[in-house]
């Protein structure tokens, strides 16, 4: 059973899952690839190629653990995030306390479909999670659940249609409301109707 399922409260359901993107391996893969290229084409520097390839493989252990053991989820009440295995970072944010969800993507993020997600809570708390796969879907899931809980915030109410009944001021003949006690144009007291 995953972290997300273990932390659901009775009656709560998981509505969206996300994960880290495979780009977490980019630095390690780049280093290992450089090592392999040196091994293949520069015979005098094979020891450097082997060292770089080995270092790239060692560097890939941490991203693998992060990718394998990190979970991101939106329930019908909360945002849940767990990063890591031994050294663990987690977020458990009630949807009522989420003020904004910010997504940042650079050019590679747009091409490969990943980005940095920042959950901004009440009181200015900020939790940032880099290299999330499809961050806009995660943000959309949070926003949809917030709207489902509360309805659109600040939604315009149905317009109230009133008929404006007017009469003429007996002193200046300008239009005033029927219930007016004083003419707004001439400033004189007007008899009640």
C-alpha cells in the first residue's frame, strides 16, 4: 500500500496522482554519457571515461530513490506529497488552506512535460517541488477540488432587477425618485407621495 493510500482518512478519496519526471536523471545521465563517449573515442583517456561513467552511475542512485519513492496526490480534501525514502519530506495541506498553486517551466520543461510546482498556503507558506511530471494537470486537479468544495470564490451573484420609479420635482421639474424627501438637483424639501 502506498503512502497516499495509507494516509487517507475515512471517507476521503484520491482524485489525482503525479510523479517526478525522468529528467531527475539528467545530470547523472549526462556525466555517464560523457564517460562512455570518452571510453569509445579517446583511447589515451580511458581512465577518465571510466571514472566519469562510474561517477554518473553513482550519481543516479539518489534520483532513482527519489523517483521510486516519491508520491504526489490530490484527494477530495487535501494535497499530499511525500519525497524520499530514508530522509523524507512530506506535505499535507488542506485544500481550504491553499491560496495558490504556481507552476514554472523552462524551455526543456515545456518540451519534455515537467516543471516546478509551488503550493502557496495561507500565511505565506511555500512548498516547492521541482521536476514534477505534467505539473499543469496537478494544478488543475487542485483547483477543481477547491472549486468543488466551495464553489467559485467571488462569483457574481444573480443581478437584481429593479424598476426605477421616478417623478418630477415640484420646484425644478428634474427627475427624482418617487420616495425622495429632498431634490438632489435643487436641494429643496419635496412633499412625500
